[in-house]
C-alpha cells in the first residue's frame, strides 16, 4: 500500500448497527497486531426468531434502546477510561475517551437500523472532536481476519500472522455472497456474487421450511452433525459455470418438496436433510473459491461473514486448500467474530482512514462491494 504522510489512527471505537445486532468495540493496532480491547454485542434476534425472519421496524426500535448502553459498556471494558466515574461515560460532555477515531457501518443494511449507528457516531465524533470513518459492512467482515488478539480467553485469531496480499476473499453472510480478489487494503476486484439468495439466506430459508427458528444456519449446522450428507440429492446450481456467480434459490424449492414428502417429526430424517443442505451449500462455495484461486494463481484465501462459522465449510475448504493449492493458506475468523460485531468494523477502519467531514457520512442501505 502506498505510504501516507497523514495521521493514521491506532485505537478506534467501532459501531455496527446494520441489522439486528447493536455492537460497539474498541480495537488497538500495534505493528501487525490488532488487539480487541472490548467487544459488546446486543442482539434482538430472539425477538425475530418467532417470526422466522427480521422485522425491520422492530430491529430499529431495539437498536435505539441498546445503542448508548452498548457503546458505554464498550468504553468501560476497553479500560481507556478514567478510573471513575464508570457509570455512564457518555453523560459527561467533558469526558473524551482516549480513542483516535470512530468507525461506523454506513451500509448495506436496514435503513432504520443503520441510521441509529450512523447518527450516533456522527454526534459522538462532533462532541469528542474525533475523526469519523465510514465502513462498508461487507468489506468490514473480511477484516475479522486481521484481528490477532481476540480478547477472548484462550482464543487467538491467527497464530500464523495476518493474511498476505494478493488474496481471494469469500464473503458469506445473511444477505450477501461475494467473491473478491484483494490486491491490497482498499484495492480489490469484484469477481462475482449470488444472483438470488445469499448462502446465509439459503440456510435461513431452508431452516424455516424445516420448522426451525431464525437464524437457521446454526440450527441446521447443529442438526447436521448427526445426519448423512448424502441422504438427499440436492441441486448445486452454477457450481461448474465459467464465472464466479452463485445461485442458491433452487435449494429452497428442492427442500420444500422434500419436507412435504418426509416425516419432519422424525429426528433422523431432519438430521439427514440438514446434513444434505449444509453439504450442498458448502460444495458450491468451496468449488467456486478454489476455482478463483487457481485461475488467478492466488495462494491465500480468507473467508468472512456469519456462514464462515460453519464447521462443514471450514473443514471442506481446508481440505481443498491443502490438496489443490500448494503452499496455500486459509484464514477463517474465530466463529464468534464471523457474525456481526463492531470489532471487525473498527479493524477495517484501521486500514482505510481518509480525512473526511463527519457530517457528510450518510447511511446507504443499498451499498455493495462493487460500488465502493
Ligand atoms: O454476517 P452475519 O452475522 O449477518 C449479516 O451480515 O447478514 O450473518 C448471518 C448469517 C445468517 O444467515 C445465519 O444463519 C448464518 O449467518 N450463520 C450460519 C452459521 N452461523 C451463522 N450459517 C451456517 N452455519 C453457521 N454455523
Ligand atoms: Zn454481516
């Protein structure tokens, strides 16, 4: 990356409110190490679980309730605050935390949820006179792979160090499935993405058809452990097409038909179906990612997003990297950093700081990876 001669923040407060998680975290950069000083996530997922999906209005209301307590707690736990008073740091206009900048997710996501984080971050940036760094949530997910010290007892993110460019990035979240070729921080080429459902959405929608609560990915994954992945023949659309696009919508049609034909009260059938769904999704993701690495002669792969927590995907991609990429390297964040949190938003900001006017930052619900 080109050397810059302006200020580079080392300690950042991150704020993430793109969907149903309200998150704040403080991270600190020290050379190549990125350490989490605090990482707080409040989720309204339980409220949405019974509806089988997120209710945007409800998610925004929950964001409003949680945002201040969550940021307050992140500042307290970071130990960057004066020893006392530790009750409510944001109530003091004199108090200014020892952070260098504030990072906030500005899109994509639900507009009501995004606005809560963006407007709060703008206000704090003005009051505390700190720079504000807007972060693309999708790009942010990848930066969970640059966190070296997770702040969780016994959990190191990457003992072998941080990813090296160039690399192939696979983003698999609830709303997005994208493949990018990353040449450096802030320099990437979009290779392809899903034409319909995202990988996480495929998990969530098939889980719903199977009568499982939202979010469906962890539910299917748990059930799949006792199932036979070859029990049901499920489609793997676009797996061998000559591009880097994906399509997962056919999977829910196939699962819908199977659900009508089997006894879903039978735990063995459910486990077999879950294992077959997981296998089908993992097969497509692994095949396209390895094909991209081979085509562009890339040795490093990073995976990010909620679905990156999936054990089957981790295992299958690990095996393929070993057999197909000589001296290849594969990075997955620890499972707890795959799903939405503000630690990776702050980490992404460590590498993408540009001086901008805080008030110019606007929530952008339709942001993508190919429109920077
Ligand atoms: O990245 P994320 O937390 O939120 C978005 O930005 O969308 O991803 C949430 C998605 C959900 O679809 C959820 O079902 C899926 O990640 N997910 C999983 C697992 N854990 C979360 N999918 C498969 N296996 C898992 N273990
Ligand atoms: Zn996400």
